[in-house]
């Protein structure tokens, strides 16, 4: 324990020192000319995504006119990838941009979690260790995608890309004159060649601070590969070896002094910075291509987050009184599926989590609407006994399975038996920024439980029971809709509203306790199909006034500004905003709690993430997990989505239940990104509101716009930090997660504080864990307390399973809580590193010499593919290039290995084929064939083999194997 605490203390000291970061800058370049990990990752993702969309368009005979280069934006790529993506169509890039953001935040996190790890940065000539980090991570990404755990896959992918990108900054690959990526770094079956030996000198002293020629000439002549040594504590390094360089690298002060880093323009080899960055982009694209070939185009695009439609996510109580509710969930989901199937608004995925008592789950995640239909059809209301149900356990599963910024709908008529999970669910809501909507039936209605006529049970939900759901809805920006069972079908229109494309929140406020108030919101020219929702007591009244001065009161269910319906506590208003852009006002008269939410459809939206500054010369930032400190400074990275022409003029934090509002200081980072800093944010619950001007073609004219984030930001005086050295865990292993709890006063850590805190730890897989129930900050303890949570992963856990761990600390008065959220992926040790091997069997052709006659003739290509005796076996063979037909059979080879015989036939108008073979470990082999052009007959070889067809029938057959030298094989 003492050693672990010492290591953690040293790491904290290191992280606080200036100039620590020794890689491409993580997120921002403040010199205006250097390239960051964020730039490299985003460029590579956008270019590779565009390439995949281009290839799909070509295969489908569609045009694809986008120029693929480093200037691409998310909106350009998504519009080009959309088959109906005209400049005037509604297009949401929130999911795409959020996915990219998560990848580059994960990338940047490596400089925090693995700051002193040589292999994660290719320091100290640790080439084998660095490659192991990459290849192990890539294997975990592929396993996550296989189980459709795309959030975990993105997080791992970003981390892997950091290490790969650092190679080109920290090694002498660029100095050796290489202009292409070092492919062996992502191919564990290839040797790492020409490495400088442990005792081989590599550098000489820099002259007068000039390090341009400090690499030894003989090193360059022999094309030996080296990387710089780096140490923040000791100047020691092997004799004659290069250093990384920089003021923080103590080894750079020992002969040979200086360094070879190309991290930024001002680095020792900064003149090569842009070349290193360009190669890092190309290498990242090469890695992404390997993932693409392994998982297929469809899943690759889902991994990148390329979707303009949301998921349809239901969490449904299945106890005996819920038969009406389940029937309505079926009706509304089927209506959405059937009306949107085959359109751009078809849900990108379907998620279903049933719950009751004593169980919840299983979780269903699928892209197949018919599978979802079948699963929800099989739900039946039965059982029960006591009233409370495991609602929050089911919701926890949904929050970790759904993509960030999802809309989740919970159907229940019962209190939550697992109310102790409220803070855990709130933490996940804040972390994922998903909106949770509760469809609550028969609140305070006492009635007979329909489970059994012989065992009737009174069932009701009190106002205090319902308040738990209202609190969660408010924290997420969702709604708690309370209706009778007979009226539920009138309220589920909100589900259909949310499933429309490009839905944005313009304004939202909650008043609890209620009081009469006036609210203004801005209608801009890009908004369509605007809807307002007012929830509250039946005595609530309101009036609406447009920008042109026209008014309508709540006694008019249909008027010049809106038509509305009332069901339960919900009023749904369809607004008429035609030719009435500008400032609108809604006045609410009620002394009881109520909420107002205004939405519309628009391409223009924004995403935000909390970030925290690194104290140091670089002044960079990393993702901030948990809640910001009360009274301290808070920083956000805000990214505008859906438009390249937006000008942001104001970002504020405001308390949706009170008058407090904090204005942020904006710093433009280019490409629609802004660093926003708020000073002295007081204690409270805040939401982010953005205002600006949009002159894009989707607007009728340049107009002021307003958008509001749904998820609340809640401040805390408690700090919870947790770090782990490895986020890929093996089945059957136990992982230890050390964490630290501290308190702050006015946003500054209080080193003399004392206190006792309740600790709660939960994971969404229900894996066994141990955690201290309390933790105490003792007098003289420096204001911090340390603990450890252990999680045991079952030996049966499937490769690619994602695990979300939440660690919470609550003060003794139970008035303040903060948390840390960590994500792991189950990744068994990789034993199969060899790619499938392809051997040509034959290529036969009767193709005419005249291209005008090609359509009347066919050619055939046959190849044998195997993963070897000790391989995991070939899982799939697909056509990567070619317009023909592919058939496969399985053959038992002479050595006992399985051989997949691939037979491809095509018209002579398509004379090339490229096949991709993927084994069960995700290794990729590619085989290329083409029509032979020969007038002489090829020799014939006859062989007898035992084969197994795809139907499993064993055959004995004689095959003629035509060996055609004109067929080429390409190995990846």
C-alpha cells in the first residue's frame, strides 16, 4: 500500500510540473502552427470515413464528389456519406462529432494515465513494447466492435492511436527519409527490423542549441531505427544514445545533449514536425483500414459514429400490472420502425432492457428492427409480488449500452426498489449526456394488481416515489410524463417527436418550487417543426407571444401560434413559427413545480465536454471526469455541429431553477471549436446555453440562434480521482482501481481538511467487486484519503465485453457527492497473430479481347484460404473489390487444418477481384486476382482432398487445380 501511494504521489507531482507532455500536443496548439493529437486523429478519421463512403457509393453506382484531404469537416463528410445529403436537407452531425471527440479525448488521456510509460510513447527504444501496446489494443477494438460495444471500441481506439502517432515524433523514422508509415507496427507477424542495438551510439551533441544534425551519420547510413530517451527524475541514459529533448527531459542534459523530438515546431527536430504529423495521419489511416477490413464497412462506420439518426431505447417494467404499457410500447415502437424503415431517419440501433423484481435484463442491442420487434413482442406482464421494481438497474444497463447523447424511454408504474443507485445513474447521465424520459402511469392511483385474481395486491406510486424519476429526468434534460394507463397512447407522441431527424433543444427550464415567470427563446431560420412541452399541475396556465407580437393563451387549444393537446401533466404544443423568427416569450402562471422545453429540427447544434488544464508551459487540457469544483474555474470544449459558417457570440452556464447565470470567456480554436472558461462557478445545477449567428445555406438568412444542452452540470466540493494502468482486462482476472478523495474550498483543494465520506462502487455487468464502505481524511493527511476498488471479471466473460465502473464519494451530511467513471474492455491474451494465408488455385477465362463484348462472357477465380493448424480459424471471406459472386466451402487439408475454398465468378467487364479473409482473432489477409491474358494452356495438376461443404456434409472429390501465374496475390 505504501509503495502504491508513493507512486501515485510521484505521478501527481510529475503531472503538476511544467512541460511534462512529451508527445504531439494532446488537444490544442497555441502557437498556431503545430499539429496536435486531436488534429491528427480527426483528420485520419474524417479521411478514412470519407474513403469508405466513397467505396460504398462506387459499388452502388452512386456519385461521390467530395475531395478527400486534410481540410474535411464532419459536416462535409456526413453530408457526402448521406445518399440524400443535399445542402438544404436536415443533417445532424452530433453523433459523428461526439464519437470523434471521444476518440481524441481518449488519445489525450494517454499523456495523463501513462505519462511515465516508455512503451506508450515509444521512448527509450522500446519498439517491441510500443508495438505490443498497439496490436493488443487493436485486437481489443475489433473484439468490442464484434459485440457492438462501439463506445468501448472508440475509447480503446483513441488510446492506441496516441502510441502509434508518437512513433513518428519520437523515433528517427522521418529522419531516415521514409515517406510511408512503418506497417510492421500494426502487424505483429512481421519482424521489427534494423533496430539500433542497446550499445549502438545514435546521437552526438547538439551544437549551440541546434540539433538538426545530431543523429550520427553512420546511423543514417545503416538506416538504423532509434528513439529518444526520456526521464523526468534522472539524467541517466545508455552511453551515446539520443534523448527526447526539452526542458523537462533530464537525460537531454547528459552527453549527447539535446534531443530528436518532433512534437511541435519548437522541438529539437521541430523543422520535421509537419512531416512527422503527416506520417502520423497516414499511419492512423492505415490502422483504421485494418480495423475496417476486419469488421466490415457497416460496423466500421458505426464505430466512427457516422449516423444522423438516434437509437430507439426502451427500458420496460414487465410486472403484472404493465400489460397495457407494454402494448403501447409495442405500438409506438412498431410505428416508428415501419414508418422510418429504409429512410435516413431509421434508428441506427435498437436497445431493449426489461426489468421487474427480482431481475433485470437481458440487454438487447441490435441493428435489426425485426429482432427488436420479436424481442418486444415476447415481453409479457407477469409476476411481481411486492410493489417496488429494479428500475434503476435496468436504466443503468441502458445508459452504458446506448451511444452518448441518446434518448432513453422508461415505462413503469412502480417505485424503484433500487433507489440507492440514484447517484450512480445520475453520474452515468452526466457522463453520457443522455436524456432519460419516464412514462409514469397511475401515479397515486391505487388499484388491484392483475397478477392473480386469487392474490390481489394494491399497487400505487406516491408523489415521493415519482420524485426520484422527476429528479433523474431533470438531471438529464428529459421529462417525467405522468398519465393514466388509458391515456398513455396520447402521451407517447413525445417518443415519435424525439425519433425525428436532427432534433435540437432550443430552451428548457424547470421551476421547483414553482412560481409565475416569463421565459424567452430565440427562433432562427434553420429551425423546423418546433414543439414546446409544458408539464405541471392541472391548474397551470400559460401564454405564448411570438417575435411579431402575436399572442395566444392556454385557453385556446388551437390558435395563430400553436395547436396543443393535454394529457396527464403534459401539454404538447406544435408551434407555427413561419415568418416569425426572433425572440419569443412564454409566460407560465403556477405556484406548483413545472417545466418548459422547446425543441425543433435543425442541422445546427453543439456538443460540450468538461476539460481541465495541465499546469505547465504547454498549457494544454484533458478530459475532466466527474463534477467541477464549486467556486472554482470551469473550462468547456464546445464544438458547433452541422454548420461550418456559425459564429458563436456567447456561452453561459445558467441555473434552470433560479436566476444565477455565469458568462464564459470564449477562445476560438478554429473549425467550430471553442475553449470556454467560467470563473468562480458557484454551487448549484447548471445547463450550458449557446448563442450565436448562422449564415449557412440552411438558414433563410443570417440569423441569431440559441441552443441549450440537455444535461445538467452540477458542481461539488468533493474531488474523486481514479486511474488504472490497463483498461484491457483478461477474463478471470481481478483488477485493482486505486482512487483518491479530497475536498475543496472555493475551488481550491484544501490540504488541511478532514472528514469521513461514504463510498459506493457499482459496475453495469454485476461483476463481483470489493470497496470500502467509508473513507476518512485524517488530520495531517494532506487533505486526501486513498482507497482501492477491486473488480473480478468472470472467466466466462466474452472478449469485447465492456465494463463501466462508477466510484462515488458522498459527504457525511449526504448533501454533496462526486464520482469517477472508468471503462474497461474484456480482452483475452492474443495468441493468434498470423493473418490468413491465401493460395491461388485457378483462374479460368473465356473473356473476349473486345471490351464491347465483355458482358456476354464470365471468368472464374478460385483460391484456398487457411488460418493454419494453430490459428483461430477463418470467420469470414468477403469481396472487397469486384462485382461478381462469391461462394465458399470448407476443406479438410492434409495437415488437419481447415481450408476455405473461395470461388469467385464475374462478368468479363469486371476483370479484377480482391477478397478479404478475416480469422476469429480479427487478423486480415487479402487476396487479389485478375483475368489472365494468355493464349497457351496452363499445366494441370490433379489432387484428391476431403472437403466439408458449408452445409456440413463430408465429400470426397477430385479437383483440377489450374496454376495461373497471371493471377497476383496481395498480402496485408
